[in-house]
C-alpha cells in the first residue's frame, strides 16, 4: 500500500484551512510535576462542531464532483462525524442524511439536526440501513474513517502539533475506527520515526486491538458491547486504517470505563475544559501508569472531542 506523503497532508491543510480552527496546545504545570514529564494537550474539542471530525469531512466534500454534490451525501455515525458532515454540507449547500444508532446521544442528534442534516435513527445495522437509502436515492457515501481523504483531513492535526512542538517523544491518540490515529501517526512518523505512537481503545470497544491480534480487520457488536466513549464505538476496523495502524502505531493500550471517567475528572479539574470520554481515554495511560515514560520527555495528548451530553455528564460524577 502507498501511504500519503507530508506534501499530501500540507496540500490538504491548505485546502481546508479557511474552514477550520487551528486549535490550541496547552499544558498543566501541576500535571507535569506529578508525572515528572512535559505533557501537552491538543485541544481538538475546540474544533468546529466540537471535534476533529470536521477536518476530514470538509476535505472529503471538497473532493466531490458537481454531480455528487447535487445529489447529496449519506453517512453513518454515533455522533461526531454526523455533526461534522451535517455542518460541512451546510457550507456547500449539500443535502446530507445521517444514519445514527437509536440510542445515540440526544445532544449529538439534536446538534446534527441543527446543522441541517436529516437524521435517521435505527435499531438495525447502520451500514445496512445506509446502503439501502444510498442505493434508493443515489447518494454518495462518506465513510466516517476508512477513506484516504478523511484520513488526510484528520492528519492535519499532526501538522499543527509539529508546528508548535518539534521534539515530541510520545503521542497518545484515541482509536475508534482509526481515521484520526492513521492521519496523525503518518504525519508524525514521517517527520520523526522515533516518536512513539500510542493508540488507546476502551476495553468494551477494542476492535482495532482485536484486528491487530488476528492480523485482519475485525467487526464488533456495539449493541452488546457498550462504552461511555460512544465516539470510539466503531462496529468494525477499516481496511485502510488497519494498514495505517499496523505500519505507524507502536502500541495500543486498552482502558476501562472507570479509568476514562477518572481521566475526564482530572482533565476538567486541571485544564478547565470538558472532554468527552473518547477524548479523556488517551490520557489514561499516563494517569494510570500503563506505560513506562522516561523523566523529562514530551508527550502530546490529543483531546479529540468535547461533545458530551450534559445529562450524561451529571450522572458520571
């Protein structure tokens, strides 16, 4: 497989730059002191629509033909990709339909609708429902993660990290379907192969861990295996993202529901921002000492989103 070059990512950033925020990178002196290292947080929860997903969504829509734009697009999502596609389509007057699980976060459903997308809730397979509508209406499917244009968009996070921090030792990135870690890992490893890329998955939704173990993309029943990190509840590993993870990711660490909640609490207390569980997951390896990190090294934690339902937040603490 031919992987993208840094030029590919730079060209992508140039294309999408006017549609997105350049999100900040912050640090906490108290956390640095506790863990005897320099810990930086990339705040993608401040991105348009509240997550990194907008980067890939905009990039994909820019690549559509006039015919595809005129007919409209359809996708599947538990929430963040849904909001990103809905918002991105509104920028180009493209019709969007989003198939979401029947128990999707109410706030994410409402946000998706508010951006102009038509939401279809289903208890069935989201992909089966999506394919039926796609074929019937001639819509273009925008994959939530397993698409090179999506991966290139998400990888622009890595370019912004390197612009600010050129001496990273570790990068901690959550894994759902793998689009974010694929793009960022490709960028960081291309610039400095010595950077350790650590993927993080919930134990209750670890399809990429299982895929690496079996050496093939696996599926996962997200109706049975529930996690508070709905943004990481991918029903399958992508064929493309599986190849990126195999090539560029050094290790995947699984974390528990309670660990993600504790990580969320610490981030709220120390950084004064509110991440969703999908974002707090990738701080768990440092918080719970799941990885041996040398003193005075530099780590980047990608806080990928902040779209958490307030009622759910109240129940967690």
